[in-house]
């Protein structure tokens, strides 16, 4: 393991017992302790670059206080422009930020944009209540505008400060106000989330030692036969998945130990967003709670869902919620595929400026268009047995598409990615284009194919409908 990975491991290991201790503190004590620990982690890992995150927070607070109505758009612009400066600060003679400072900045960007949207909704609903005396229809809205101390506490809360998951300010506020946190589930769900972490970590170390990424950049690798080069991306993506499975499951365990994101099951919480229905637990009845709000990875469905579109839903789930609610609806395009492309472009920018991010993320809309065309022109004409076979083939190609795109995500350099994809003849791009052409030839392109895309969009919107109500 690299020194950076050991630091991440240490932070995750510390956060779990600390979370159980914080359950015994009063809300002010819990807020202060979480802020102090988060600041200690940030300063210890980011050093002077902690100032970047502080400037981002102060800038967002000024925007919110100056114009809450336009705060969402202004905050998105502010945080994304600051990300650009943050990544190019060596051009101005400043020292390059640490890897940990980048992680803090990424999570903070999500939080600030979400906070600005929550504050705007709070003021809109407050004005509605004052003018019509009608009860707010927004699910779990803020009770008051956060102070600067509240914003700083939320921004530097130790939970997920380096690894995520993303959670809204409302989730954080609910955590502070929990009436009896010691009585909420903790040990059992925490152990349940941790039980496979050693397996994921062991598989990561074992396979990574046999299939190191650096080998892909050598001339010797390019001299290997096609099947070896093709198989290598499968191994690399496996290593990539195991690394994040272990990290995110451990990060979720840290949230669970603290009780963050614990809501009744009947609240129908969404990862990242929180409850989607107004539900108050009955004190006299036994309630069942879950931690769906802070779930960031669904390992089983990531591996075994059928579609490329669905694979995104189960990976980095809290960030996907953020993209779906704050980026996708504001896309300048109306087509589902183009809106997905716009969202993927923003996601690539959020991750960084390396060309590999853009090459990978912008391949996703092509894959979505291909699978929509084939579903409409081929799968729709098959019987139950034929559809079952189609789905297995679809799953196999979905996994190979993610293997293929992962290489761009890990190689990062433009020519490294292009050289690798060239070595396997851009096979997944070729397959996707062929699927789209077949769909058009089978009359799926103009009629059924386009309808398939629209149905796909309708399905995605309906599945996230309750989450949209939250904001």
C-alpha cells in the first residue's frame, strides 16, 4: 500500500470508535468535537493548503448572505472556478496541493453547492408560509438559515472529510438534533458493513501485485498478444473496484458508528439526499431504522446489474444523487443522451483536469445510446428466453465497457489512454457504434430506438422522483 492509502486507512479506522463516543455528547458538544477532529485531520494532511478549503467556505457564506435567491448558481460557479484555480495554482507560483487537500476540496465543493440550494429552498418556503399560511410541502426543509459557525462545522465535520460519502446540511443538522442517539442502531449495522472489507482489501493487494498498472505504460506490454492486453483491463478494473469497495464500506461504517444518516425505514431515504417522505416515528412503537442516506456503494448491484445506466446508479451513490439533482436538471440540452453527456462532462471536471477523465466519462453516453438502441430494436422483439440470453450478453458487455473506461480513469494521460485503447483496437467504442447502427437498421433508430431512449429517461426520472421532492 502507498503512504497515502495508509493515511486514508488510519483516518477511517479512527473514525469508527470516535463515532460511538460522539453519541454520548450533547448537540453543541458533538458539533464542536466533530469540527475540531475534522480540522485536525485537514490540517495534518493538507497543511497550508487547508486555506483553499477555508477560502471556498467563506466565499460560499458571503454569496449566501449577499443573495440567497441566486446562491445556487453563484455558488456552483464560484466553487467550480475555484477548483480550476486550485488545480492550476502552480501556474501562479504556488506549491502544488497535496492529494488529501484535493480530496477535501472535492467533497467540500459538493457540500457548498448543496448548501446554497437548501438555503434558497428554506427562504422560498418561508415566504410562502408568510404569504399564504400554508404548511410547507418540502420534505425535511431547514428550520433556519445556517450561521457561519454552522457552515464551518458542516464543511469540516470529520465524517467523510477525505473519502465521502456526501451528505446534505439537513442530514448533518438532523444528526446533531437526534434525541437519543445511544438508542439508535450502531454496532450491528456497522459490523455488517465492515464484514467484507478485509476480503476486498486482500483481493485488492493480491491482484494489484500481479497486475500492476505501471506495466500498461511499458513497451513490453504492447508486445503482448491482444487477448492478454484485453484481459489486463479486466484485472485493472477489478483492482479499482476492490480498492473503492473497501474504502467506501469503511467510510459508511464511520457514519453508522456516529449515527449520521440514521432515519426510519418508512422515511424512504435516498443515498445522499435523505428522507423522501414526511414521517415522524411513533415513540410508543418499535421502529426499524436504516442508513440509506449515507450509502455510497452497492457492491453486488455494481457488479451484477445489467445496464451501463444502472451501473452508475450503484457506484458513488451520494455523488450520483448530487449530479442528478443539481447538474442534470440544469443541463442546456433536452435529449436524454445529451443531458447525460453534459452531466458526465461536469462529473469529469469535478474529478480533475486529466484528459483520461473526459475520455472515460464521455464514453458513457455512447454506451447508453447503444444499449437503448439494442433494447428497443432487438430485446423488445424477443421472447422470455431470448430476453434472458440478451440480458446476460448485455451484462457481459456492460462489465467490459466499464473495464474499458476504467483504463482512462486510472491512466489519466491522454496518450497513455489512447495507446492502450489502440492496442485493443478501440473495441468497446467499435461495439457501441455497431450496436447503434444495428438499431437504426432494424428501425430502432428513428422510431423505437428514440422511444427507447425516452422511456429510459422516464424510468430514471420516476425512480428518482421521491428524491427530487426532497429538493
